[in-house]
């Protein structure tokens, strides 16, 4: 399989400390480790970087954001002198389509890695607020529906008062979101929240599309999905209508195999 992957990329040697990608990057390259060690890190939180895991010979980097074009949750850099196969993002998409057995292995690993983030709260955000309060539930549910790791600190939690003092938060600022780089969002709107977390996609103004569908309701999603299935490069650009709850689950499944992209996260 590694020989087949090599046909889509190029072999490189990376020195210790060299960055392969950083949190917040979009459309990062895919790396297969031939020898050496590549570390995966959570961004600094309170000044202390967290080493989550390492990839060694025969393993590969990446998780679901590598195929969704959303902002990455983690960073990667070489811990030891390493030899890797770098597959550029455009060639990675071609690999996933042309080599379905490899694509299935990669996607299964990506999904399991994201499930690990969600289970442990790694690489995500801290939400501070009353668990039963409307805006806290709005932000929590939005993050969960979009598969974004989150740790909730309820006001009844013993650590809540100290955390609020540390971040200079008043009761009127809640719910508040603390990002891994310690930026604080005070009761953000859903759209501001999505933008800050990198959940909305950015369109390249130079990119050419075959079809643009305005509106992301059930009809818009169906039109985009079936246009893509017929080979049209299809986009749902802003301004957009939020996908309905009934439409979004099927959309998230079908769009993995189609060639369409929306600027809209799942509400």
C-alpha cells in the first residue's frame, strides 16, 4: 500500500522540529511516515503544549478535518529526523477516490481519531456557563453536532469561580468560550462561534465551479448532492440558508463521496 501511496506524492526528509502543519491550517498535506517519529500536539493552553501522540514507520497523519477543509485541531512536527511521503491535498483527494481500499482504512482512522478527541475533550474548547442556560445549550449543541471537541465547566463546578477570575469574566459575559490559544469569546453568536473555530469554509476567489446553489435547505442540499454525483463541481456559497436538522445528517454522509462544498456548518 505504501508503494501505491508513493505514486501520489513525493518522499522527503524532515529534520527534528520541522513543522508539517499547524492548528488552524486548512487543506494540509497528508504524510505517511517511512521512518522516524512525527509528533501530534495540542496548541498551548495556559502556556503548556500537550503532546497527544506520535506516528512512526507505517503510520500516517491526519483526521477528519483533512478531508472537510475545515481548520485543523492539532499541529504536527518532527520529533526525530524522519523520512516521509508527502501527498499534497489535491493528490490526497485523488488517492482517496482512486484507491478505495486505502481510502477506507484512512477514513476509518480519521473517524476514530475524531471520536478520541470528542471522548477526551482533547484539542477542543472550554465552555463556561450554566449547563441549563439557553445560550450554553446552544453553543454546546452546535459544537457537538459539528463534531468539535468541547469541555463544559458548569457554574456549579468547583473550578468555575477560579476560572472566571483568571479570565476576568463577569456573570454577564456567560456563557464564555475559551479556545486552545486562550482567546475568550463572550456569549458569541452561532455564526461568530463557527467562524472563530474554523467550522465555516473559505472559498478561493480564483477557484472555478460548474454550479453554485444558493440556499442550503433540503432542496438546496439535494440539488448540490445530485449535481456533484453527475460530475459537476458544485458549491453552496454565502449567503446561505442554514441546513435543517432533518437534512443535515444525510448531507454529512453523502458529501464525503460527492464533489460539493458548502460554507455552512451544521446548525
